[in-house]
C-alpha cells in the first residue's frame, strides 16, 4: 500500500523547475548530496519496515520519517564522537555510516542491511544479534539505546563528564581528546523526570566550571504519541537552562539546517560545555504501525504536514541550485527504494535466535576480556585489625583505588565527609578529589555518572547512600546498565561495582527510608550480580570478586552492605570480638560460606540473618542439637548448586530471610531446593510484608532472633527422611 508521504514527494519533485534559488549556494554540493542520500535511505527503510510487517517478517515500525533532518547531525559530528540515539535517529545512523565509509572505505558498514536485520530480528543483526531493533554499531561509535523515555540521558551526561574530566585516567583512550558526547531525544521526553534530572546535572556541573562536552539533540515533532507538545514549550524548557547553550534549527532547508547544526556542534566541541540543539521535525506514518492518527488528528492537519517534509526541502534546494534535475532527484530516490527492497528480500529468511540459550547468551558469563588478568591481591596499606565490617570495606576500597588507577569512588557525601557511616573515610585525602567524588544529591545522577564513566573506560564504584533511595533511580540499573550487554550482543558493557548501604535493624535511627529490607528490585534484573558481605572476614574477598567480574567480564555488580553490621564487634556477649577480623588478603570468592559442622539442621541465610542464625545455633546446642549455618553471600544469581548439595546432607533446612515474605530472597531459595529435589523438612522465616516503622515498632515486622530459634526448634520436632 502506497504511503501519502511517499506519493506526495514523488509528485511534488516532478513539478519542480531547475534554478529556482536566487542566492548562490554556500554549501558544497557533495555535502548536500550526502545529506539527501542519508535522508532518502532512512525514509525507504521506514517504508520497508511497513512492508515487512505486513508480510509477517518485520517486528518494528517506529520510524524516523519526518525526522530526517537529524542526518545533518550525523554528517557534521565526527565518527569518533560517541552517540546515544533514540529511536527516530535513522537519518543520523545513515549519515554517520556514509561518512565512515568515505573515511574508511576498507571497513565500511552496510547501514541498509544493518537496519533491515534489526527490523526482522535476524541473528545476523550486527549490533543486537536479533534481540531488538536499535541504532548502534561499534565501528560508528553509536552505543545502542532502547530508551523511549529519555532514560539514556543520565548516561550521556556522565559520559560527557568523563570525557571532559577523567578520560586520562582510563588505561586507553576510547575516543579522541576533543570528542563530544551526542545524545538525541524527543520533545515529549523533555517532560520526563529522568530527562529533567540529567539536564539539571549537566547545568550543575557547568555551573561548577567543569567541562561537559555534550550535544543534546531534541527532535521536536510536536507530538508524544497522541499528546501534543504545546507550542513554545520545548523552547521555554530548554532555552533557559543555566550554563547550557541553546541553538534552534527551525528550517529544514539544508543550507540553513547545516549552518545551525554546524554551529551547535562547533560550540560544544570548542567550549567543552553542553549545548541543546532544538531540531524541528514532523512526524509521518504515525507513532508506529498500530497508531491510527485520525483518532486524534484531523485529515487536514495530517495532509498539511506533507509540505514540511525534510526530504522535499533538500530536493527543492538541490534542484534550485542546479545540482540535480528533478529527474535526477527521482532517479536517486527510486534507486535507493530498489536497493532497500532488494536487501529486504535478501534478509528475510536469515536465521533468528534459535533457543533460550542463544537469547540469553550476553547475560551469561562471557569470556574474560583479553589482556585483563585475574584479580591479583596486592599488599595493601591497611591496618591489620581486627577490623569491623566498615573498616574492612574501607580497606578494600583503598586497595582497589591503589592498584587500579582507573577506578573511582563516587556518590553522596563519600568524599569530604567520608560517607554517612565512615566507610569511605580518608579515601579522598589519599587519592584526591578526581577519584573520590562527591556528587549532587540525586541517585539517578550518581548511577548515570557511573554509566558514562564506565563507557569511557573507567571502573566506577558508585555508592547509593541508602537502599530505599535506589528506587528513585533503579531504571538506571535495570533499563540502562544491565541491558546494554543484552542489546549490543555483548559488544558494549557497563563494568561497575555499585555499593549500597542497606537492610534493616538499625537501632535508634531508621524508618523505612533508612531500614529498607527489600532486595527484589535487584534480584530480578537479568545479568546483574548481587552480593551481601556480612562479616569483615568476607568483605574484602567479595568486593574483590565484584571488581574482578566487572573488569574481566564487564559485569554490573551490586554490593549491599548491612548498615546494622557496619560497626558491630561482638556476636554472643560484649567483648567477644567475634564480629571483627584481621584484614583478609584472600583471593576473590564466588560461593557461599559454611559456618559450623553440625548435622541436625542447616540454616541458610545472609546479611543480618547470619549473626541471628549463629546465635540461634548456639541456643540449639544447649538443647542438644547441632547446626550448620550457610551464609549465601551471593543473592543474584543464587548459588543453588552449592546450597542444594549441602542441603542434601541434612534432614532439616531452615531458610532465615530478613527480607519480606512476599518477593523475598527466601522464596527463591525454597523454590530452588524444591527444584533440586530436596526431600527433607523445609521451613522458612521472613519479615512481614510491611514498611519498616520508626522506633521499637520495627521489631513487630522485622524478623527477630526468637522467631528464628522457635522455627528451628519446630523443625527439630519433625521426623527425618529416614523415620528418625
């Protein structure tokens, strides 16, 4: 079925007359032709997407038709500028691929086939491997984004910050010294809180006088699906940001378009400050294939938009300057149509991802990055101890910063103050303010900065001050950090180690914002690694393991540190010192830890559950029952093979879970044991499905030691698998 925008362009070009522009052209004809070719390529790919969908062979129809002015950004930025593109940036992709081909003819990509393979979910798609239609390619320095709400902007701001301030810390420079981070978004996304937070962070950094070479391209078509953007709103929202320059590119006429875009690019590159490029666009073909625009727009309005077609503006200019005749414009247009159609036929039938293992491969442990040796435990300048959990964590952070010059610690209050609980105390004085960084008070910015620094080749170790604060920014982990390997087929990764002070049982301080006992949001993120160090003897090796996973496998690791155990020293009675330990130089560890050798009951636990279970085990011993306590340490993925193997030696297993009964860690452990065929007596104790109140009332909803002991005693009264 012919599309009106296609028919209108062909008919209009046929009626053009040569030499219609009185002014002399100021743009080189080759640049104009490169612009037009990229725009036409993008348009015909959008039309092909509709055809493929109708044939049942295409699976994505959110196109770039009407947004092809963004090809000018692809032409005028350097191929070495990292770009994070939203889903209507087809013109940019075509233009950058064309520029790359001209500069590197022996390594040229095939942008037509690239995009078609993404549309058809072919496993040969060079960026996602058939997992999603995204614009991305390592050779083009386009980092794939699946964001539809602007959630990639914090990463873009973080990348620009790293390019301007930290790039020399990386073992090798990934992008040129004058590189600019390029990021595109739609006008409707400007209203999203994530975008507003990123814009605020960019302005904040600029206000402090820090270089932030960032070009934000807002492609404004006046619509967010069916919701209209009020006239003048984008200009008002983006035109007065402190420290951020604003450049409007209102005309699709290529000489004016290229001049405006060139001015924005040059300003960002030369000043090393953020620039917003407000790019006027029009939306053709609706929001996506299923969108019926007549439900919210009049036919007259839709038809009137055809006159604003950016391809038509470029064609008119080429003809008016005498660069091409109308017939030559149409020949070029139809030749591209034929090339796209032929390529579309050839990709149909290419193999798709065949099974679950193929789909999830980028989430699993990849081969170690070449040239990255296993973690070598250095001789750290750390007091031998005995140390508390907080002191042990401080020591291993110093060790990592000392041994890895590209590592940096960042977060709220981590530098000058040394952290709310003193875990990062002294690190700024020892390693300097560039590597131990106080961020503004915004978790989204903390994680976005880490994401950008990671892309720049650094090893970020961001801190989230309290677990409950993570929920303000969890999509930066779920939708951005952990998904990057999946949607780039492992070609891009975000190695990082996120530290989070969390869990409950703080005395004299708390409420649900400081005593959050929910880990569900972290445990169900595909590919994310989660551990909980409970004892100071374990903390260094666990953090080393996370650093090793980040560096060698590009993993996103999260370390949740139990606040209530930070400064604990004793386990059973005052002065026993059993919750301290000498600083351990153990190598990285990736499994659970066994405490004790009793055979009557196995208690499986983690975090604050560890000391509770150890104390319950001592009380059971007075009853004549001997226990073993297993500290999981790793909560995602759960070490179920080891747990099931050990549980198989016991007639009774008690899962001690300080998180909530619904969605808690214990559910996963119990289910895993059942799936592994455990046949003994199995029980679970957990906290209530409740927020944590302030003061003594917290004890009513948090798992208590007497509950653990009572549950263990009930298990001891059950029979064994052998009838004992």
